């Protein structure tokens, strides 16, 4: 590997160092949370010799988020602390590829999970919806494969753009803009921006529709149970599911806004706003996975057994 330019070590500002420290804590917390999901599901896979569709999506989502946080943190650390390493071919190109690939994989697998929950849990009498409910388990592998192909396409285009001579200059890497070079928006970069924007928007719309339909179905069922004066564990489970879905919807919406703003600020110099967006983006993978853990009885019970919270929870339940 040959250095393309004479490396110049950039000074690390106190604000940049603080950002790296905060992002590091968020990244490692997110990796620990998702590693927990992966370990529990892998042990269940070894024990049962099989996984259901929900567990397959969760397993892939956990693995994707671990890789996403790992590669994005590594690139961020280099761009802030050791930017001269990014002038060595092909470190920048590979960093851009892996960031784009795992970022879009994370978004699309999350959308698949939300769509799967909607089809499995929601109760509509539409014939097409009933057909999807019957076929969804067979469709899950194809949905995950399609998500991977789309993410791979975005990653290849991002690698190709980062490999062009006009992108490999000092100004392109010194800003450290989360896996995207600080470049002018012109015809060379339009395919990458368009495909990334399409991926963000399409996955966001899929999540919005799935979450809204599922919330409407659960709310309708809850009202029927209240009307019939029925209050049991099923109703409590419905309310809990609605809270989890609403929390995920809020988190995904904030993450989508941050992704769009990051595309806007990618053509500008590093600013306080771009760094703040970066901090918010690192919150999503860990926080959403935490919501998934407490929405899944198996994962929740395993976590409570590991952490010193089981006795406290049991005591609280007995008192109530």
C-alpha cells in the first residue's frame, strides 16, 4: 500500500475529543447490547437446532448492528485522531464501503422486522393481508436477501466513488464526516446520494406504514376488550406492545431525520451540528435493541437473570 499524499496530523479539538469519547461509549454499549441478543439466540439455535422467522431476523439484525457500530466507530476514530492513516489506499475506500453496506443493512433489516411484526400480529380481514400472514415465514429469507443485495449495491457505488482520483485528496478526509468524503455535490456523486436517499426513504416508509397499521390493529382490539369489560394478561400485553412499537417509531423517525441531515452536512465542513447528529445516530442501534430485548420475554428473562435485577423485579411484582 502506498500513501497517496504526505500525511499531516490534524489537531484534535476539545469538542472533537469529547465527541469521540461520547460516541465510543455509545458504540461499545450498543455492541454489548446486540452481542447479548446474538449470544442468546445462538445458544437457543444450538439447543433447538432451529430458529423461527422472528429469531432469524433478530439474529441478523444483531450481527449487522455489531458490525455497523464497529466499522463506523473505527473510521470515526481514525478520522478524528489519526486522519493520516486514511490517506493510505485502500483504507478510505474500504471504510466507506463497509459503513455504507452495514448502515443500509441495519435500516433494511429493521424495516423487515417491523413489517414482520405487523403481518404476524395485526388482525385485518383483507384477503391480501391474510395471504401475507400465511406466506410471511417463507418470504423472510427472500426479504433478508433483498436487503443484503440493496445494501451491497450502495456499498459498491460508495467504494467506486471514494476510489476516484477527485475524491482522494486531503480535503476529502480531513473533515471525518462519518464514512462520507467532504466533497462537492456534482454528477459524480449523484448516484450515491440518490441511492442512499432512496434506501433511507423506502425503509422509513416501510417502517411507518407497518407501525401505523400495527398500532391501529392493537388499539382497535384493545377498545373491543375494554367495551366487553375484559381485562386480562392479553390486554396488558397489547398495551405493552403498543408502547414498544410507538417507542421504536419515535426512535426510527429521529434516526431518519439525522440521516437526512447528515447527507446535507456531508458537503460542508465539520460543524457542531454535524457532530451532534453523529451522536444521535450512534444512539439508535443500542437503544432500539434494548427495546427489542424488553419486548421479547425470552431475551428479557435472560437479561434479568444475568443482571442483579431479578430479585428486585420479583419483589416489586409481589408487592403490587
